[in-house]
C-alpha cells in the first residue's frame, strides 16, 4: 500500500506552477512587457490545463464518479479533485484580475493606453470605422443564433462576441447574435492615431463593437450590448480501432471529433446580459457541475504574449551567442568530427543545428540523414534543410510523431510536404509516442563510413529555441551513434525489431531500459550513503510524478543521500526524512526563459555520471514513450554542465522553494549577493567565448 502522505496530486501541483507564473506577472522588478507576457503564458497554460487534465478528470468522473481513482496512489474520488481544482482556479483568476488591474495602472504611467469602444476621440472613431471596412468586415460572418435549431460549431481557441440587439422603444423586441473575432487572421491589437505623445491601442473586439450598428443596420435595432466569451473543449484525440484504416485516416477522423469535443469550461464577461448567458449555457448543455467562470471584459489573454512592443528597453537583452567552437569559418561537421560540442539554448544560437543539416544536405559524401521530429516551427528551417537533402539525392528519413498534442494537424501537413519531396516518413508506434530527440548522419569517405549527429532535450524548433532552456549534444561518438542506429532500426519496424532497444548500451532508452537503469543508479547511491561514503543525486526535470521513483528518492533521502531537485512544473513528491536529516533541496525556477531541459547527475562513487534527457520522471515518459537519455562523456563538457546546474541551484532571485503546501516562497539567501541563474548562465557562457567574440555576444 502506497503511503498517501508521500505524494501530491499532480494536477494541484501543476496549478502551483501556474501560480509561479502569476508571481512573475506580479513582480514590479520584471519589465512591464514581460509581466504582460506572463499573463499571456498563464492564460495559455490554463487553457491547456482544462483541455487536457480537467477534461480527462471529467471523463473519468462520468465513467464512475464514486469509485474511479486518478492513480493507484490516489484515494480521493475524482469528483472531489475537480472541486479542489476549480476552487484553486477561481482564486488564481481573482489574482490574475488584480494583477491585470495593477498593470493597467503601470501602462498609463508609461503613457500606453488600452482604449475601448467608448473612449475614442472623433478622429480615432473615424479610423476604427475605416479600419473595420477595409480589414475586418470581410473576415466576419455574424450568426443569428436564435433562428438556428442548434448552436453553431464554436472553435476552441477563438473568442466570441455575444451580441444582444434591442429597440429602445420596446424592451421585448431583442435578438441574439454571435461574432467570431478574427484575431488569428488580423491579430488582436491595433494602434490608434493620436496627436499626443502617447500610445493608444484598441483590441480587435472593440473595433467590432464600434461597428455593430453598421453590421446589423438592416435589422433596425438601435441599442446593442456585446460581451466576450470563450469555450474550452476536451482535447482528447479518440482514435478508432478499425484495422482497415491507416493511422493518418484515424488522426484525421480524430481531429474532426476533437473539434466537436465537449465543453469543459465556459469563461465569460461577468457583465454579460443574463438572458444571453442563460441561453448560451443551456445550448452548450452546461450545468452547475460545469466550469462556468465569470471574468473581466477581456478574454483569451494568451494573445497578450504578442502585446505590441511599445516600451523603451530598460534592461540589457540577452541575445543568442555562437558557440566558441563553431565560428563561421569552420564547418560544424568538421568540428564534431574531432570533439563533442554541447549547445545550451537559448543562450547559444540554434543556427548550429540548421548549419549541421544544411552542410549534410549539400555534402556529396553524405549518404543519409535520419532524424526524429515532435514539434516543428511553422516555417521550419529544419524541414527546409531535409527537403534540400532529399533533392540532392540523400536518403532522408524522418520519424514524425503525428500524436504530438496540439501539433497533430501541423505534422500531418509536414508529412505531405516531406513525402512529396521523396523523404521517407515514419509515423510512429500504436499506443506510444516517440519523444526522443535524435539525429544520425551517415557519410562515406574513401570506403569508410563516418557517422555523426546529435541528442537533444528539446524540440527541433528554431522559434521556441529562442525562449526554451534546453541542451543539445553534437557528437560523432561511436557508441552513441550505434544506439541511435538501434533506435531507428526499431522505429522502422517495431514489430520485427522489438528487442532492438534492449541492445542499447550507452543511451538510456525508454520504454525498455531507462527506468531500470535509473533505479539501479539511485540504489547505488543509497548503498554508498549507508556505507558512509559520499552520495548525491541532482535532477533537473519538467515534471516529477512517477510513484516508484519518488519512493526511491524518498529512500535515498532517508539513507543520507544528498538530493537536489530543480523541477519546473509538476512536483508530486512529499519526501519524508528522519529527524536531523536534511530533506531534498527542491526548487523551481520561473524566469524569462522556460526551463525545459532534463539533466540527471549521480555521484557514482566519485566517477560522476551526467545525462541529458528528453524524458521527465513520469509514467508516460518512462513506460509509454520512446525516449533517450545521453551520457556526457567529455570531461570538459561534463564540468560545464555541472557548473550550469550549480548556478541554477544557487539562484536566489527567481528560484522558489517547492513544498507540499504550495506556498511558492522565493529562495532567501540573507547576506549573499543576488544571483539570477539565467543571467548568470549567459554571463558564464559569454566568458567562454574568445575575446574578439565577446563584444558581439550581447547588446
């Protein structure tokens, strides 16, 4: 029987992470543009939380509200968890509203004004009417919903203006309409003309509000009420079991079903007309158990991640620097043929990855490229390089994970693009995702095969590489390349090559060997500690929720192993230790960049083992995905990565202490100099550059 007190419910822990995002939005020391961006991140995170986690819990509650359990270690009924989650969500929404009100005050101090439809000057109103006519009108189709037998399909990621039309001389004559705000096409923000030394911005929905009399002129109404709302839907992708249909066909059908998924949240302007509110909730089949959340005038705050850049630069910006071993005069290929190179994103430029693939695309000696792809940029330079390689006669093979959540449609489109160019596309494994980030390039020189490539903790996405903290090892290490070959051999035919992953000797690969090896490494530290020898474990992960591994860490802590944890998001451990023994030092760092890397460090009797990994310590990653953890064998690179971890563990500006009460207190170091790890890591890497490059490393 698992001790319930040893674990924290994962979804409540995740909401604690989103509370840390709110802390950044609330911090007056954070530049105002970043504070607004954090509100957008919070909103986007909450949308995904409802689409995925709350939707899953609601389905489980419907299946058996009395007996269904979330995990084997959970004793709470799912319905009780949902109540707790909604309570936390409402508190966080209240805090969000308070922070946004304060930020609006700060905006005014910066002479930046968000104008609504009632606050426009005569010239601004003329501009808005003209802008609507030229840019907006053709992008909207009002829906007269009362005349329709069913509420029309509402898009999950859109916002809608609910309109109530009346005639002033008759309160009984009114009609409801919906307008989808075309923010995806036109953006959310429009700058207004002003003769003052100020910045005036209007939201797209307020431009529509101004023009309601023109939109509905033929109905004869003279009074309009309009309020924003949005619907969040279950994002589960149900794939049928028809063996006669291909995975692509199943994905296409599943995506169509998802678009019509059940609403799991309805967020609306609390000033909305009560009649319209009742009409919408009834048509959406919402009840008192549904997540119906009143809010302010503005919704879909995720768009505020793209708030106009209208603020003067107040801090020195960290800009990506080239790796000191990879200057423009030397080919990436030539460097990694002689030594391993460790890239740290976003501090190092992602161009090194693009350059590596471009070089392979035009190198006459390169015969093949094999690579995994999970999430790609919308205008992917990675895909462009691979397409050019295929055009140049290389055998290109891409393991494209169609089941990457929310990237399914994009990956289906990339599949078409790649196959049209002659690229071989592997589509994954039934009931399992391929999440490993690996690449192997084969070239033939004088009858000798040379192999090189990389293993990464993050996606091959040059856009997110600007603000995701990740590590990527460029290498020609034969043992690593041999294991990457084994991974692709398995992926090419997982049925007949089922045992191939077990033959990996250098990489830790899930779902077959990673969990076992990690467990063995933790147990070794426990044995060393019990003998009185130095023993330590340092982990940097996005999420820690695996029951058996949390129990192992608990045992290690009790045995006297020094355990240091840097966990960005879900932290389900309530490590219990004996009196007079230190508990693990567990922190979470939330700052300008998203901490996305996974690093595992074991003291290993003094012969320190360091791995970078694509896998979090969760059941799904270790047992239901193809993942890879790669050892850092070069002593200098190992030292470098350990220094990066040391800096992060010393953070006393952006690090929060993780505790079961979810207080999120900042790390306090009285008497010590303030250390903000992301800035300090950047400074550390800049210092490693040659002197002539340092001047251009930042601006």
